C-alpha cells in the first residue's frame, strides 16, 4: 500500500513523524492538495465518521 502524507508545513521538521517516515522510505510527502492521488482514503482525526468494515 502506498502512503501519501499531505504536509501543511505547520510543525517542527525535526520532530515531525511524516519527515521521519519519508527518510525511511515509508511514505511520500505532498505539499499541495491536488497532488493527493485520486481514489485515496483521506484520514482526518477530527472526522465525525469512523472507517470500519461495518
């Protein structure tokens, strides 16, 4: 599974988990919304709906 992270440059790069994952080759970071692949599942921690098999 390909993991793409939208990064809004709002955090400390030294502490950012997304940058650590990118250095390890576990994800790709994008900086613009239109760079998110079509059909991607967007996870939002503030969402009112949960993603589940139900």
